C-alpha cells in the first residue's frame, strides 16, 4: 500500500509538562481505514491533531506523500455545529471560508447532505436534530470539500448503541463510495474491528504503538460479519493487545 503520511519519532510534550507521545512511529496507507485504539489519555487524539496540523510535534516529523499536506476533513467527538445556523449553512462553512458563495456552493452542499442521508432536513437547526443526525451533519461538513483524508476523533462515543451501529455502517459505505483514507479514534475493541482495515494499538501514556493488527475482511461489512466467527476472533486478538497496552508492555 502506498504511504499517504508518516509520523516518525514523534513526541509531544504540552506546556504543563505532560508527555503525551514518545517516539511514535506510525504509517498511514493511502486508502486504508486505520483505527487508533488505546486506553484513555494515551495520546490517540493528540496524534490525530498532529496529523491535522492543529499542533506541532515537540520532536520528530510528520511527512506526507509528495511532500504536501492534503485536504483534510476533521470530525470531533462533539458535532460542534453552529446553533444559529441551519444544517445547510453549517455544511457550507468550509466552502464559505474559501470565499465560495452560498449559491455556487449549493450543489456541493446538497451532495454532501445526500451522502449522509440529511437531504430532507437541510434547512432545520441543530436543536431540532437527534444526536445521530447532528453527527451526520458534522460528517457532511467534513466531506463537503472532498478531502482525501478524513480524521474522526471518537465521533460516536456519546451515542446509543443502535445509532452507533447504524453510523458505523454509514461510515463504511461512505469510505467505500468515496475511496477516502480514514483515521479513526475509538476506545471500543468491537467498533475498531468492525470498521478497520488496520488497527494501531497504543500503549498507556506516553503513547506509542505497541501492536498493529490487520483486519483483512472485505468492505463493506454488515451484521453478518458482526455475528461471524472471524469477527469474534479478531476481537479476541485485539482485546489481548489492548490488555497489554493497559499494562504498557510491548507486544
């Protein structure tokens, strides 16, 4: 697989002295679905923000294919929608920041909303949406610029299990349709196995990758995979790696 991005010897120390990452090495393959899995506070979200360019590493480098950072879509744990703006105008925001008018952006916005199943609620406000619909709107906003890389920081953590399963399926469908590279952060073994082509298991803080586990199952996936012996075996292997991470033992 062609390398899209690489974190090489990356460490991150915050101003309060917290060492979040130490000597992190991680490759992101072009077109893969990579999940970062590990205990709370292990630096998964920090690694995502380093990839997004939201902060610099204290040590090490973040490098990109062809030397240029691609367009990136970022979905946070909270939807972060503007409450005073309609769903349509929330999705318009990234294009508006590029000085694209509402009128000329209409087709792209409508396409992004259709992708996430929100075409019929474009003109309602966030307060009128369920938690799952708010997250769909946030994903549409991240996709409206057609980014080759989508970063998601525990986007479904606060949702009920039924909604979470449905959004997992929708995310896999979008990834298959668009061919986007996805880097996804979660605490859930079961979610990581269901979604990923590869899982990077992080140690306790300061974070580093102690195991990389391939999930060589075809996409898209459905409930048949979730109920299969292969899924159960992958979950067992990943759970064992996560247990090692909890005690910070190298794999």
